[in-house]
C-alpha cells in the first residue's frame, strides 16, 4: 500500500512542473540503437563457457538491430494511426560508431579503434547474412517512411577511459568480449563513479576537457551517416557534466534529455542534485527534456506493462503534459531469442491500440518535433 502511494505521488510530481499543452502528444524515446553489445548466440555461448556473467537482460539479449527486428517493428508502428493519419514513430537515440573488432584483433588488441555504423552493417551482412543482409537499407527505409527519426546518443556506448585502462592491463573480461566481437558482461566494480557503458563518466572533473573532442567527432559522424544534424541528445546512462553543454550547443544540439532527479558528478565522488522538468533551461540555453513514462515490456517486474504505461500516460495528460515514453532497443531484439522480440512487439502493439482507442485525438511525433514545440511555446 505504501509503495503504491509513493508511486502515485512520484507519478504526479514528475508532471507538475514544466511546459504544458492541451494536445495529446505521444513520443517514444528509445535508447541504444546502432550499438553492438552482443554479437550473436555463439558469442554469448563462448562467454558463458569461460564464466562471463550476465548482469542484466542487456548482456543476454541486446544486439545490433537486425533486418527482422526492424521490419517487424515497422509493421507494429504502422498498424495504428493518430488523428492526423500518421503512424506511431520511434526516436531511436543512436550511436553512429562501434568498436572495430577486426582491426583491434589484427593488432592484438593494443589500442582502441572504431568504425562508422554502415561499415559495421557491411561486415555483419557478410558474417551473419540471415540477420544482417540489407539491414542498413531497412534502417534507411524506416527513416524515409517517417517511422524512425534518429537522434544522438554519443559516438560509442562505452567509456574510453575504462576501456583503455582495461586494455593496458590486459583485462580478461574485456579481451574475451572483444574476441567475440562484443562489448558486454564486463565488470566496472573498480570504478566507483563510472560505468564502462557511460561514455561521459569521469573521476576528475578536468577529464571533461578531453571529452569535448569525442562529442564533436560523434556529432560529425552522426551528420555524415544520417544526412542531417542531430538537435536532441540523450547521454548514455543519462550521465554528463554541464561543462560539456556548450560544446553540444555549438554543434547544433538544442535539447538535452536528463533525469527528473539528477545527481551530477562534480568530481572525486562528490555529487550535486537537481530537479528537472520539460522546458527547463540549462545555464547555456539548452532546453531540458524529461521522460515521464516508462515502457520496458521485456523487463520482468511482475507487472502488466500495457496497463502500467497507460496509467502513466493518463497522469501526464491529466496534467496537460506530453507523454515522453522511455524505452530501450533490447525490448525489440530477437537475434538471440525471437521470443523476446515477440513479447516486446506484442506488448507494444497492444499499448498502441489502447492509446488510439482511449485518446482518438492523440498525436504521434518524434522527440525533436516535440522539442521545437516546447521551444516555441506552442
């Protein structure tokens, strides 16, 4: 009873402040697209055999999106229409680059090398044609159809400081993962303020000066690959220091996705707390956007994800707020286990069907389109 009350209070709290509208707007902000985490079933088996732990469903199931993943996702998104006749749309927060596993192995894993996303797909189309042949072309079709509108999520989904330190010490977990063309099941217990998957985590705040070129390069690659400049940014694991905000703004970012209750690392294990809301301005003028709905249909929490998400949307609309739905690619991945994708997409389809029935005047839009509405106060 107490837990349910606390959830109700929190659900209302996160919608109390910020930009409001009478329009029924739905945004799907979905993280981790473009990222190679687990290469294949064989890679997972190889890592299991040497004792590599599965810390989460990401370690077990999260793979670069396959042709089948995308095609079946498109079918679900196009199965509903909003009041303007538009299908549902995903904003995939995307990494434009990945580890160049082949080049690193050829050099006996002496230093980090990366490659652009189309090159990753080109290699995988040869190595695993059933899953990846024409997958990059399928990606582009989704953009052309208006059911995908990728935005920036960092250059790679890894922390280069941790990566390089583990390379230097010949860390067994890292080397086993890399030999299996994966970056998963890696412990970061030795780094109290950092995650091996969080690109912009640090120990000393001065390290952020070295992260600026990484941001710039990542945004340049994003524009080169997708043909337009990203205006909306979600940092991996939501972690980034405000000293990097000006670099983002200088490169065309207008909107930054941050946690409602944010603990920003100030260096050496000290944190500063902040409360955020959609429409709040950062010190340098970036517009902060906050996700107020959660949808993780393959996460086993013993709840009905359709009803749980519908209640959150209802609360957002009751407060005249857009519903910015937070999710992850792993929910829609079937390369390792097709049943995972089936469960995620079936739940997504039910959710979309209930949304358009309950709110026939709903509008589906990408995160950046919503950001422009907020910025222009429309």
